């Protein structure tokens, strides 16, 4: 039953990922789906603003840049200009020389993160090339932040597994469901 349940979630998410861009309010999102909110005025504490158009992004928002010509199915490139990011925002840094087609480096200074923002912690000594470890202590996460739980022993090179227990997620958090067997090396799948 559990397998069938998650299979249904994945199938639904796959179908949604190829549909038109999602502009959903939090109450329209079921477990297993991701809330993509584009309009800053629709986002209250606990939600994340996902913005695709650079010209639509004001300071305090997150800019997500995806080069269509560089992205094939399953791959996502996140590019962020550090000089455009003020304290309290999320800085996505990708060093071209350190990044090959399966690596993404997420660097965030914890001391610059206020409540309502996302803290991305990456322990250099625990991170192998092509792997990203998201470490977040649940007890350190206030409403408005996201809990990223990562089991290092379940991570193969080039893959990112997002584990989140539905019963541990209250409003304002995002549930990321990822089945390891559906992930190919060097690809990141968002379901």
C-alpha cells in the first residue's frame, strides 16, 4: 500500500512537472507536491518564493536561473549573482571551475540568515564531489524555515535524495519526496 501511495505521488508530480508553470497557493498543494510561489505578495512567512524571471525579482527574493539550452531532462542549473544578494536572502554560488555536470555547490553563511529564511549548511569535510549534503537540525528550525534531512549513506555520486516525513511537516514547510531508484547519475529530479 505504501509503495502504491508513493508511486501515485511520483506519477502525479511527474505529470505536473511537464505541465504549465505552477502558480499555486499553499492551500492548493497536496502532500508530495511542491509549492511554487511567484508573487511575493502571496508569500507569507513559511513559504518560499520561487522566481524564474530575473526581471521579476526584487531584492529579498530568490532568483532561479535555468538555461534551457544547457538543461536536458533531469538536469537543473542554478545560477546566482552574489553581488545582487543582500543579507537575509539566499545566495547560490556555483564555481564553474569546481562544478562538473553533476555537481552543485550550495554555500550559505548561517550568520546572515534571519528567521523566515533558509539555512543551507554544507560541511566541506563530509561532502564528496558530486554529492550535496543538506544538514538541518529539526529543533533549530522555526516556522518559515525548511527542514532538509539527508541520509549520507543513501547518497550515490551525482544524486541528491530529499527525505521528508509527511507527519513531521507542518504548514510552512515543504515536503520533498525522492525515490533513489528513479535517480540517474548527474541528474536532479524534483518531484
